[in-house]
C-alpha cells in the first residue's frame, strides 16, 4: 500500500524559521533572567551557552520538524546506485 505524502510548502519553511528564532530568543531570555535573579554564575552561564544551549536548539528543531511535517521514516528512502561505467 503506497501512501501519498505531501511535502511541506513555503509556509512550513517560514514557520520553522520563525519557530527556531522564537526558541532561541526564549532560551537566551531564560538564561538572562536566571542570571539576573542570581541563580546562575558566569561560569555556569558559559557552560549553559556552550554545552546545553546547542542541545536545546536541536530539540527545538526536532519538535518543529515533526510538527510541521518534515519528518521522514524508512519508507521514504530510495536506494542509491552508482553507475559502474565511470
């Protein structure tokens, strides 16, 4: 049984871009507010921004891609063959 999959359009691409910007602003604002309230020291902020923030952005991108229909499963893969005459 074949399943027709509609690829996401330009609206989904724009929504992904705005979602990533909003996620980054939300994350950086949260770090700033935690620093301002005294819960984070400058050393911890360095760790958060260098180690945890990129991981947070990957999670945001994963959730957005799933929600907007960019996710693919094993059935959408096609075999790739190299021409042996080259």
